[in-house]
């Protein structure tokens, strides 16, 4: 694609990067075939190719974003299926992130939109605030019919039936390995996950210590910054990321780290991109070190020998989170691990399409998100599974709200197969489940 940025414009590192990306696009349209919003809406401007044209025009002409451009950019899930499909290597993620930042800085949204985005940015990345918000949403759910906005209804619907108790395993501390130590890893415990499902981190710690890993929850580490990053709130997202970089760098420079383990794939995609996000920042070197050590839990587990003590004969429908299969290009590890544990692993049709969760997307674009959820649930249930497995809390909440089939994190199933407790979603009485084993 030909671009006409001026030399002065190209002095801006963000414009320079967007120019590189735009010039790689050859207008082929392969991306439209795998774009979930284009599949649902059928509008060229709701495809990556259409959004690229809108972004190019907006950035080149330095114009104030109009309502039409903002609408179509906001509808993007950032599922990154287009990056998997693109034969020209167009790095759409960096381009749309830049567009969102530009819109945030130059577009005045309606008050209701501003308020919703402010609320989400001030609540979701903070586990204690989020937990209180979930309790409030649970209490307010009977009055859902009074809500005038579909987005407010979606916020009430998000609250789980049972809000889990706080897990002290998420506090900064170190967990000793069972037996001799094979490696030392930092576990990213995240933000929203700590309020929505405390079993995932608990299972990860049990499994890794069982495999000889010393597991560290670093002092100061918290939200990865993805939630605000995808809203274009760069200042807030970079502040969260910088806090993590400093926390993990202290561990690297102290007793050392062999890996930074992440069990929420949306966070993993962002942390692995810290090197790019901070490329022109004083933290550039440390950010690159963090990104180099970051890995999804499945990437680490395939390097270790898992002692499967009791093969599990359950049919598992595996949902590949977009942030894992498209953002991180991790496609086979979770499935191979589950198969090794004895599970029968099946995949839904069109497994490359998003479930519609996408961070805060299901709260800000509930109509489109609902359509994508229904498609995904139908395709998963068509496999008649005993359980649905996924590696991202957002996907688990989204899919779980549309099916009676238990939805469980992959690591919980692997923990169970190597001697850990039965996952709560499969357990009739959860009162006896220990936090650690």
C-alpha cells in the first residue's frame, strides 16, 4: 500500500511504525475470510482491510476522528485472526493499537461512552474493586429490566453466580518445589482472574511445584495493562506494564528467573509485546528482557515431564483463545498436553473465530459479542463434550455464560491428572478442595 506521510510525521515513532505496517498491506482481502465482525456484519469497513483504509486516512491527514471511523475501529475485537491469515505479514495489532491511542487523544466521545470506559478502566484491573463491583452486579441483577442501556445489562450479566473467596496464594510470596528444584519461575497472577476464578492460579502453583519449580509471586506485579491498552489509554496501560517490568526485573537480578509464566493468554500476548511498547522508553532493555522470558503455561509444561498419575477418560472440547493461537502462535501445546493426560480432545468447527469476549468487548459491544458467543457455544456443544477447556479467563466467562457444559482452564485439568484435586466445575462438593497440594 502506498502511503504519503511527510518526513515530519515520520519523526514520530508511532507514525513510523504504522507506516511500515501500512506499506506491507497488498489489499488482497484474505483477512476478510477470518474476521469475526465481517462474518457477522458483512460490512467491508468492519474487516481488517476496511479498517486499515480508515486508519491510513485518519493518520495521514492528521484529522480529528469522525464518528464513522471510531465506530468501525471500536468494533474490532483485536482477535488477530487477520494476522494469522495475512500472507504479507501485516502487523495489524500494532496498527490498531496506534489508531485507538490516536482516537483516545483526539476524539470526544459521548458522555455515556466516556463514563463506561472510565468505570471499566478504574475497576477491572484492580481485583478488590472488581470483586466489590461483582457483588454489586449480583445484587442488581434482579433489576436488570430497568436498565436502559444494553451495555449496563451486559455488566450485570457478567457477574458469576458464585464469587470465589480470596486466595492468599495470589499475595507476593515464594512457593517451594516438591523435591529438588529444576527451575525458578515468576507467576503472573493477573487482575480480573483473581476476582473471577481463584482456582486457576492455585492449580498452576500446585502443578508447577509438583514438577520441581520454585514459583514466585513478585512483589508489585499486577495487571498487565491489556485492558486499558486496548482502550487507547496508553498512559494507564504503560504505568501498569512498567510496574510489572520493575517487579520482574528485581527477581531476575536477584535470585534469577528461568521464565515468567502466564496462564491468561490475553495477558501473555501483551507481556510478550512489552519490548515493542517500551522500545523508545528508558525501560526498553528491561522490557525486552521481560518479553523474552514470558511464556504461556503450556509452553513451559511441554518442556517438563508431567507425571500423569491417573489418566482421565473425558471428552474435552478445546477452545483456542484468540490471544493464544493468533496473538502468541501457540496452537498445539495445550491439546498435546491434554491428550497425554488421557483426555479425548476435540475441536469445534471454525475454531479460529473469536468467542466475542475480547477483554472488555463483551461489555462495550454486547450485541456483536452475543452473536459471536452463540456461534462459538453451538460449535463447541456440537462435539458433545464432557467439559470445555480454554486457556483464558475471558473466554471461560464468555462461553460459560452460554452453556451448561463445565468450562475449565486447561491447567486445572492437567493439575487434576497429575495428582491435584478435581476441578470445582466437575466437583459436587467443593468444600473439601485444598488450596494447595
